[in-house]
């Protein structure tokens, strides 16, 4: 199981990276201790901008794009700016091949200063990954400033509960879908040989054998 975490936090440390780490840790436990690869977009900001200008992805950016394309599951976390995902977050996914995330389970998450921005998950992030033909898990996770250390209410549950539920959905989808999905870019198919083909006996021979018997 290849789990890749894409985080678009701009500060260090950032609540976006903290949420990404919490989600990755919970999903990793459900996957039997899988170690995720973390793609920190703030470290690739210049590479992403250069790619738009030159059309060429540098080695670090290409490695990150390939990791996402080859992943069995992705956790995508962005800070919310102006009621939507950040420009850096969107720019990175704009550089992916159109089919790179097709059929890939994706957990979407976001952070913001107020709970009023939580709808960005549904009107911005979910449509983005639906367009990329990813399989977006039902539970999205939003963490406002007050969620860190809060207990939540009876309907939504606290942030730890939402993290556990969403990461469990992601892990279950990864385990269920990975065996049936076609190999992606950079992955090799099973070349152990073609399956055995049962010999087909013509009807005339079968009928002759019956008559002789």
C-alpha cells in the first residue's frame, strides 16, 4: 500500500501539516503500519511556478508528481483562503496528468481560522477531485482553530473522532480497490506469463466420440 500525503501549509510549523500528520498516522495504523510519503508543497513552490512558465518539471517536482500518480491512496490537505483551497494546492494538482488519480481513493481535509469555511471541502475540494475521477471518501475533515483541543458536539464529534472515521474510510477503500485497479504510471504489470487456456474440442469430434462410445 502506497499512501501519499499532500500538504499545502505555508508556515512551519503549520496546523495544515499537523492535521495531515494526524490523518496519515491514523490511516497508517489501519493499513498495518504503512509509512506514508509526505509531499510538502511549500518546499516545491518555486518548482511549481517554474513548471508553469517553462513547461518543465524539475527533479523534485517530478518525483512528487510521480509519487501521487503511483499512490494507492492520497490524503490532500490545504489551508482555506478566500473560502477555497490555496493557489499553491490547486497549482500542484493542475500539473498532474489527467488520468493520474483516476480510481484512486482520496481523503480531503482543510484547516482555517473559523468553522464558517468548512463548506470549502464540499464546494471546492470535492468537485476538484471528482473532476480528476478520484474516489473521494465520504467523510471530509475540517479543523478550525477551536477544534484543536476541543471536544466537538453530539452531532459532529470532536476532531479526533472525525480523523478516525475519515482515515478508516480511506484505508478500507485502499484495501478494497487496490487489487482490482489497473497498474498506474511507473508500476509494472504481472509478467509471470499468460493464463492457461483450456483446449477447445470441436463439436464434430465430441459427437464422434459419443457415437463410438
